[in-house]
DNA sequence: CAAAAACATTGACCTATGTCAAGAAATCAA
DNA sequence: TTGATTTCTTGACATAGGTCAATGTTTTTG
C-alpha cells in the first residue's frame, strides 16, 4: 500500500509498532493534486504539513521583479509546509506549488495537535525535521556566498541526482540563484571535454 | 540584577511567575569571555546553548580559501549555539567566537533536559526560537539571491541598527557576502548626495 | 495531430562585484 | 606614548554572471 513509505519514514526517527504506525497515518489525509496546482499563496496562512508520497513540489518567494526564487524542492519522502506560518497561524510569505502530479499525506493544525497529544514521542521527530531543515538552509546560504555557480550546481547534482531528469532546468537555475541562460552555458561547457 | 534581561525574555514567550523564572535561570551558568574567544571550533560537538546578556558574537563557516563566511551575529537578547550539533551531539561545521567581551547564560545538554522535564512549558519557547531562526535563514537566502549588495546592506542596517558602531566593517561585509572593499565603496557612494 | 506554449541554447554585450596593491586611519598593547 | 596591528579607503583592472534577442526544440493541449 502506498502509505508504507510513510511508515518506513516514521520508523527511521522513532521506535514504534506497526499498528501504532497505522494509527498515526490515520491522522493524515491522502490527497492528489495535478501538476501546477498552487497549494499555498503568499499572504495566506499555511493550513497543512504534507508528506510527499509521490511527485515533486517547489516552495518559493517572489522577488521585486516578479521572478520566483526557489527555496526548496520536495520530492518523495520529504515534508513540505511553511512551518512558521503553520504553527503560528500567521500569513506566509511563501508560495507552495506542485511541479508534477502529486500524492500527499496532509495534516492540519488541529489534527497535528491531537496527534502529538496522542503520540508525544512524535515531538522528537518533528523537532529533528525542523532542525534538518535549518541545517539545509545554513548550507545553502553558505554555498550561495562561498561557492561559484558551477560548484553549487555540482552540489545540487550530488544532493538531488534524479531531479534534473524530472523538472525543467530553469527551476534548477532559480534554486541555484543563476539565470537559466547561465546554467545552460555551464552544463554545455561541462560536456565539451567529452568530445 | 543582570539576569533580569533573561527573565524578561522568557516571559515574552510564555506565561510564568517570577519565582519560576528565577528557578529556570538557576539551570544556567553565567560566564564571561574576553573578546576574540573561540567558544566552538568546527569539528567539535557544541556543548552549550547560550543566551547573550552582554556583548556580541559571530557564528561562521570557513570557505575553501580559508575565509570566514559569517552566518549570524548574536547580541544582547539573542541565543547562540549550533543547535543541530548540540541536540544530536554530532560534530559541528561551524565556529562560534566572541567579537566583544561577553557575558553569557549557558546551559549544557544534560541540564537542558532536566530543565525541560521540570518545565515542559519551555518546549514551546525553544520550538519558537528554532523556527524564528529558520525564518531568518530563509530570508537571508532569499536576500542573497534576489537583492543587490546595496539592498542587503540596507536590510542589515534596518535589522541591526546598532551593530555598525560596534563591530568592524569587514565582518558586516562577510555577513552580507561581499568583499570589504566593495562594502566600503557602497557606504561612501551612499554618503555623497549629502554634500 | 497541429498549433500554441513552454523550455533550452547561443551570441553579443553589459554590469555588479571581486582582486590586488598601496597608503591612510584607527586601535591596541607594552 | 609609540610602534605594531588591524581596519578602512581608493584606484586600476579583471571576471562571473546578467540581460536581451533570436532561434530551435520539446511539451502541452484543444
């Protein structure tokens, strides 16, 4: 069954029986979304935390010229939400949108509270997830200051080896903080030595 | 007494009596450090979380050419630590160093656990602190991609109006991700219109 | 399946920011 | 107080990466 991915994910963080796992899953709702569906508009309060069963999403800000700046990609086994907006119920600055058709396990604020009351042991998992997230941003900030575009692209390929085959290249450019043209040139320069 | 800052800080996050507050404070140790003391070396496990009573610190990575890239400044009323290293007891990639003489309220892992067992209500405060931290990184990443150096400097001045008078300018340059020379030029261009 | 839309590539040129070097100013430490 | 450091400024020059425009390619959609 499709939710097994989720059980496996949970047991990576905490020790728990498979019945309990099933029960935890029942706090979530499985939802499907078509490609290019916007799940969160900047200005809205984020009402979900979602675990990606299938598909790929992006979270992004919009800059002063109306261009997307991609903060994160979320694929299978990742979580996606604007955590600060979700937990403090304040308007988000962020957009969340599917890049492919997606299946998500979603939970809202009230159910998450019930879940944590029922399984306090999950506090730890959510805490670790936030921390992991924080570390990711630290590393990206560092990379954006200390590395060249080429180096950042290599780090990206290493971290998300499957993504370039799944999503348009200009989204990767946005994530790396370079123009689509420049990323194209980088890739083509890289290939040359093979000829 | 100097720890009042801390009590005030805590009560901003949670509702708690002043005796309880005193007691919470007793889990921490007040320590003083001279300027330019390294409190955490990359490669070590971070053994503290510290609340800044007085002074200023920086957290930074070292790039491949041996240059600092400053991730955060911490001044009065801020916390400083490598949270991921502290909580998972794994080696840090980060350096933490005082920029001025400092007074810090520090706590180690064991005492933090005891503290949270005694005052579970503090979980919320620490959760909010991590989230706030996360949002800060999100915004900086966005800024570093979407804004010019000049704009980032203006954001910085707005966020830390008192810092330029306290710390050397090249540290600000490192935080902004520009060379010290370029920041100097930015500042001097800005002044011109006044003549 | 054809037309439209989205995406990628390439060239020409531009600009924000970096690097190096030298000197001036400020701060520190004995 | 006076060297010694550390920090800041300025000039000359270099470069990573951006912008715009044209064209080709792929994907989507009616």
